[in-house]
C-alpha cells in the first residue's frame, strides 16, 4: 500500500530519527510495522532474517539476502537510475513507480534533487533548504524500503571532486587548484567536509577523487585533476578518500583506467586510443589507483569508457578483476562511467549487439551500469542473458554481492534514513566550511613571476588602479558540472574594489572578450583586429595611462576548458595577448592574473610582463582571495603540479620523464647537427615563488646503507630568510642511479608544506619505504633492486637544493 500523499506526487515526512528503535509504524499504520527494536523487517516476513540482523557478519548477511532474491531483484541491483531531471521524471515517488522496473529495487540513484547547475530540467524545490532535501531523500528511500518486496535500500550517489555537487554546498577551487596547495591535511579536512555534507543531505556515495594523471595539457579535464605526478596524485587522493569515508560515506575513484591521455589530448567524441606502453601504464596511470585502493580502501571505483591496447577497459577482465580486485585488493563495487557499456557496441565495435556488450562487461567484473538512459535498457538484456544461461547465476551473485556488501558496510540495512533531516541546515556550508574553502583558495595561488618585487602591491602608494581583462567580471569559472552551484560570487573586480577601499580609485575597462569571433580557428589563422576589438583595447590603454598599476585578469572560462573541451593551442585565447601587449607598451607596471584550468604557453607574457599570478579556477571567493594575494595579506605558497611547456610542439612534456627524453638539442656532436627547436619548460613541475625567501640546509639520510626491505629516514632544515611569513613546499625526489630497466630520471617521493615566520627554521622529516624504491623489472614485477640512490631536496623539479646518496644491498 502506498504511503499517504505519495499518489499526489509529494510527501514531506517528519524527522525519522529513532525509527528503527521506536517500533512505531510510519504513515499512520497504512504500512505494516517493519521497524522493530534494533532491526528492520525489510522483506516484511515478520521474522528477523540473518541479513536483517546487525549483529551478524557482513558476509553472512550478503549471502542470506542473495538467497532470498529473485533474478529480477538481483538484476535491478546492477543499474543506476539517474535522478530527477536526468532520467527520473518525478521528484517524489508516485503510484506509477509500481509499474517501473525499479519496483524490484535499484543499485543507486545518482544526483537526485541536487539542482544540477548545468541542467535546467534538474532544478527542484527539494534541493534547498538542506533539511528539505534530507527529508525528500528519506521519502524516496522509504518507498524502496517499504514498497519493494525485499526492501533493499538505495545507495544515493553524487559528484564531489571539488565540493559536493549540490545546490549551495560548500565550493572548493577546481581540483588543479586543490592539487597546487600540496597540503595533505587540508585535503583530508576537505574530504571530511564533503562526507559530512553528503551524509547530512542523504547522499551515501560520492564520485571523488579523480586520480587521472594530467599528462597532456591540451586535454580539457586537466582542470579536474590534481596534476601530472602519480606520486603527488596518490598522496592527495588518499587523503580525500580517507576524509570522505571517515564520515560513513563511500568514496568512488575515477576514471579507471588510462583515461586521461586520449590521442593528441582530444576529448569529446574521441575519448579513446591512449598511446601508453604497459610499463608506463603501471608506473604512471595505475600507480595512483593501486596506492589509494591499498592504503585508503575506497568502496567504489568508476570504470572508464576508453580502450587500452585495443581492449575497452569496462569490458576487460584484466582491468576490472585481475588488476583491481586480485592484485590491488579492491573490495567495493565498480560502476561504469556514463555510456561506457554502450561504447563496446557503438564506438569500440567489439560487440555486434548491445546485449553482447552487456555480457562482456558483466563477465569482466562490472557491477553497476550507469548512463543517462532508463535503467531497463541494461536490465532487460541482462535478464535475457541470465535466462538463456549466457551469464551464470554464480557470476550474477558475485556482481550483486559486491553491491550489497557496500550497502551493508555503509549501514544502509541498519539505518537507511537520514537520522535527523533538520540537522542538515546546521551541517552543510557552515561558517567553518566557508573558512576552510577560503584557506584552500588562498593556498592554491601560485606566483609565477615577480620581477622587481612588484608584488605585493602597497595600498599606501596607490591612488589609481586599472582592472582590465575579460575574466575580471566573469563568474562562470567558479561553478562546474561536478561541483556546488548557486553560491554568491565575488568577482575579481569586486574583490579588488572592496580591498582597495575608498581611498583608491579602481577603474575598469574590459579590453577584450575571452575569445574572438573566429576562435578556435584564430589559433591557426589569425585575423586582423576588428574595429570594435581595437576600440576596446584602446579604451583599456587610455585607462591604463591614468593608473599607477594595471591588473589584467585573463585566461579561460568553462567554455574553453573542461570535459569535452580540448584545445589545439595553449596560448591565451582570443585577443588577450594583444591586450596584454598594448598594456605593457604603456610603460605602466602590469600584473597579470591568470584564471585558467590548464598550462598555457604564455611565452611573451613571461618575458615582458613583470608579475604573473596563477589563480587557476578558484571558487566563488575568487575576488577576495586574489585581492588578498595581490596586496600581500595572502603570501602565495602554491606550487605547480603540471609542467608549463613553451609550445604545443614539445608535447608531451611533463614530469617524471625518462633520461634525456626532455633534453635539449645540441648544435653539434653525435646527436645534434643544428639548433632547430625551443627547449626546456616555461615553468617546471613543483615551481612557485613567494613574497619571502627560503634556505635549505643539513640534509641527513639515515641509514646510508640498508637492506631491500628497509626504510630510510631523511631530514632537511628549511629556514625563512626573508621578511614575511610564508609557506614553502619542500619536495623530496629520488633517483635510481643504475637499474635493470630504464626508470624515470628521478621521481617525486615526498612533500610537505610548511608555514615559517621570518627567521624561523623547521626540520622536515620524510620516510622512504620499499614501495618508494621499487621498479617494474623485466618480468613486470615490482622489485627493489640493490644499488645506489640519490635523494634530492628542493623547491621544484629544477630547483634542487641538496643531494645525498644511500645504498641498498641484497
């Protein structure tokens, strides 16, 4: 029998706190009392089954539940139902749900009632206030618990790569900015915040973090990655997972695997054909997944829709079962990225029918199919395959068992509802959360150039400031498809005006648009400036002549970088370079603030503009944070996690790299007969300046000789030798001098972010373990080989301050 009000399409329940303990029936007795003291009678048979008993081990509960489920119910636990405005057409349960395929249950419901920023159809009154959403999720969950035969709770999933993808949740900077903080504890705190907000709102599983190494800057999703170094990504990703799961919410890693290097960096319809050798795949692209799975034990992994060496990952037993489960030890459930299953048939053409694609992915190890189409599209063929024996009941039980196991571990069979929906209003986007986001935005700022110490600006010496550039008043970069939305935004112009106060005149002239009329073709065929474009630049130049300093805010919006937005060039798009050149020609000091999501080839700008601040794509507080940084209240301490090339002709150009693979081209000698290329990085991995200076001393390695399974303690002293308090990211690199296979020239093996007052000295301690020394030998086994290693401590991959050797013996 349906709950009162559901047939009308709306039902807001009172708080369900203590339901399982109270034993009181819900909805005035219209539903049989399934809520008993200490347990819930999910299958409504009047007795406490093993799977309903919280005291029983998880494996026994899974086995008992599977034994009672029909094929229809099992297959429903292998599909996602996209939430309201995506696939689900109803905000609340309706009488018609009894005729839908999910009458037998569903694995998860994704992004339900979150008011997704980029889909007007998903806007709902149930997303805010937060307590209203928690109540609404409880109502949906109650339908599945009370109105399906087995009452299996739903896993409510959502995106969360830089804050929860929900209306007015706490927004963080883009992941490339999060990575640039190099602050592991801050990332852990962010994970806790995301998990707390998710749990309070009714989400039980979040899709975060992205562990893809961003090795090709043309690829649009660089903005959504932590950087290019597998070690750095593993360290940061591990902390986010631990933080999220400490709150009782599942973390689902993405995108597994070899997803982030489509041929030529092309995204959109491509999303395939990564040119990656087997050893490189394990050392670069699988390394973060292996480390995070083994060290943080996430409950979810998302399989990617690309192939590798001709085999689609989502249809690969090797990737989904042999590697992920048997070698890495993953124990959660695997959900496909949207359309990954369909691509086996429609793109990769390794299946002659969609039904055959379904068979292949299930046999490979996929647990849950996700796509923006009705779940029956997958469940129907799956049921046919089981009925005809093409998929065995043993395989089906294994796949469904993985899903149920996660639901038991999440406590969904003991406490399926948000215990106190009203508390959500006090648990989501709190003042401390806003302060955390502000701290992360501040720490993500990277100072690229500061000739003559132009920065920080001195308010007492300024009367007129010109703020110019197309990003000065832009706001859309603060919100992405995978993050919070509908938060108030402080533009850079507003932030500077507020900070400057009434004693400084802050003028504004846009100067140009983000792109010109023919972009992106203008990256290969440049047209003369139009009359309107010349007038806009001239207006900015005239305003600059009256200013004491010019702050030019340039870069990219969400239309130039992001998912399915790859680029053929990496210069500032449109007429922005012409604007910068015209401003620099005035002779006025120019500060260039970059808002962007990928490395840009800003060669002219780096040579001639005196000060450059890389802000990445900050959150809604961007204007406040950028103003604080320009005027010195925030001393930038972020470091680059991606190499900035000088030209797209150098690509791939990144860290780590094989010996001599990124070396110069000599004018003479055995490997050089002339100078025909521009060499070197514009800015190297790990680079970033500060308003103060730091000195490194006293590098100590102990012991200097050890066995293969031993550990090494490394200490180094760092002193602030300047006049301002500032942050330094101390980076530890390791070089294997001689090895049985070619290894990377040297690799990152530790990092710590320090805050030091003027004159203050701190000792940083690192512990190197066997995994740090290991390489993939000729037989593709992780091995620690004897030999000499060099430890290097420095401020970037090219700014090594101190070195020391140690030896590993047999």
